[in-house]
């Protein structure tokens, strides 16, 4: 990145640490200085206690959410890539279907919740479907963009060497589109996390979102913040796993 | 960021589009034949299947029932859309302004740049919707919670995108400005800001959809107003046609927002897209 002066490694590590400690110190000081009730703002120590002591509740709830999230995410990614390839090859299907996809894409997916609840109830299927729809679109968009960006010379070369359409797709088109597709998958991770939280907040039956929604209703503020910590850690960890996969799979770009 | 690009149509299709426009309305209709055909087929299937297969109203009301609900309650939907969008707008403006100012402050402070940057990138991934239960405790079930939730989503997106834009500027432009004896305020206004614009617009465009989502979810959880309550109400009363009508309204609203955002982006960063 141009325009950024090189900082010493020491400061690169020290400054974020100092900032983190500052934030926690301010957070700890506010309830004491203003004499706030823990329901309004529990201190970091109280939240930290909940994170550990109630891990036997929070962790299984997180795993429950992770299961639905994983299934929805996997199907959404597969569907997005699959439909992307299909739409890339057939102009008539693309022209017929694309306007519908745009409308669904720009619609906040939360609106489908009442309908899905009516049709499928508050169980796992409903959550998987919400996660799936949210993951699907960025992957589809980026698959289409990636396939469109493949150099025609490469395709012509591969065709002239006698490669079939399938071989060209697997060996030339998809690898060339891979950086774009993986960028879409990374966007999909963020969307999938929004999806599972949204689904569980709106039908609080199981999972981490339901837990914090119900904790909020019983004014257990420390518990709510602890739940957010779990979601944040899981989201950030998942994102960086996919970031590492992306860097590995498209090593020629780096 | 390909997913936010509006030029999703394949270039040949767009050329065909332009050519069709020149040939008049009939040609446009013919050009859109695959889409219009599919739309007609879907609407007919939607109308006939519930009637012929004797599917209960609760599961899937026929299309005409939904259309009727929509057309006979236009004022109600306009009011609800207005309620939701006024909250989205307030949150959007607050979040964008605050995000932009924070980005500039972070940009000019070397400590904060080093200290905050890693957290921002991590925090971008955390769904802001997870803060809804906390905001409910802090701000209650009124408008404040919804505005804050919308603003939070915009804030982080704008903050990150503006910083990315400001850091992405080629050093040569800044050198050029300095060689013309521009002061830093002038460099900021005439070089840095325009250069950061495309990146910021991406953030605003994504952000407005997130803000709409967050407000609607908040409305579905607690509210007594807006589009969210129409959706929830229809479900509780087992009136699926009301739910479907509300979905249509939100889709149209989402489409309007998207088109408007794309238009603003084109206008403010026209030089960026010069083809």
C-alpha cells in the first residue's frame, strides 16, 4: 500500500495492545465513576466471568448455531458457484433469471423470515435456508464476474489444443476465476454470520442468537455481551481461516 | 468488489439493450422476452396452482389475493415504508458522517492508525445485528435502538472504506500537490478526498442495504411501526397474503434504494468509470 510509512514492528504490535488496554480501562472505569447498575453496563470483569463460567451454556449454543451456519454456508457456496457457471454458459437463462436474482439480492433477506417460519417452523431447516440465501448471492456475483474476466486468449489456446468444453471449464476458466470466487466466499462468510444471527434473533428457539435475545429479555446484560463476544470471536476466526485458504489457493497472486 | 457492481449484465447484453432502445419500445419488449416470459409463467403458475391443487390460503395464497391486498392498502404501505425509511435515513446520515470524520481523524494520527486498524478489520466481520439485544437493553424498544443499529452498520463500513481509499492514493499525486505548494487542507480537499470517493461509495452502497436490514429486523423484534411489523403481524394472524404483500413492498423499496445508490455512485465518481 502506498502512502503508508513503514512502522517499526514493535510499534505495530505495541500500539494495538495499548489501544485495547485503553478501551478496556475506560469500559471498567465508566460503571464505577457514574455508579451504573450492572444491568445498564457490567464491567469487563463481570463479562469475562460470564464468558468462562457460563461456557457450558454458551459453547453448546454456539456449536448449534455453527452447525446450521456450516450447512447453509456450504450449500450456498456450492449453489452460487453452480448457478454462476450455468448462467455464464447460457445467455437466455441468464437474461430470464437475472432480473429475479437482482430483486432478491437487493431485498433484505430478513423479510423472508415470516414466510419461511410459516412454511418450515422455527427448526433447523429455517435457519439453514436463511444462511443459504445470504451466502448464495455474493458467491454467485463473484463467480459470474470471475468467469467473465477470463482472458479469451487462454480459452482459445485451450480449445485449439483440442480441450473439450468441460476440460476448458475445469482447467482454465474456473482456476482463472478462482481469486474472484474466493473473494465472494469471504464476503459470504460475513453474510452467513449475519444470516444465522438474524434467524435466531427473530425465532429465538436455539443457538447463540436465541440465547442473547432471551438474556436481553431478562435484562442479563453481562450475558448478552458475553454472547456477542462468542459470536465476534467465531466470526473473526472463521473469516481468517478463509482468508488463509484464499491466500494459499491463489498463491500466484501474492 | 464485484458484488456491488451494477454492471452485472454481460457487455453484449448491454449493447443489445442500447440497440433495442434505439429501435423503440416494441424492440425493448422483445429484447426482454426471456425475462417477461418467465415472469408471466411464474405469475400464472402462482395463480393457478393454489386454486387447482387446493392448497390452503395459509400455505400459499394465489397471486391475485396478494395483488388485491397490495392495491387496496396502498396508503398503509406508503406510511409503513415512510416510517422505516425515515429511521434508515437518520441512521445512515449519522453513521456516515461519524464514520467519515473518524476515518479522517485516524488517518492523520499515526498512533490511532496503527492502534485501531487491526481491530477495525476484525470488527468488520462481526454481524452488527448481534448488538440488537444489547441496544434493546440500553435504548429501549423505541426508534433510538433502530437508528443506532442502522448507524452502527454504516459507521464501520464507511470508516473502513474511507481509510482504504485514503491509503490507496498513489504517492505521486500527493507529491504533485506539494510541488504546487498546496497546503495539506487543500491536498485533502482536491486530491485525497476525490481519490477516496469510489471506495467510500462502495461502503455507502453496501451500508444502506445493511441499514435497511437492521431496521427491519429491529422492527420485527420489537416495533409497533414500519414494514417490519407488517411482516410479523401477517405471520401471527396466519395471513400469508399479508406477509407476501409486505415482502413485495420491501423488495420494491430495496430495489429503489439500490438504483438510487448506483445512480449517486455514478454521479459522484463519474471520472472513475470513464470507459
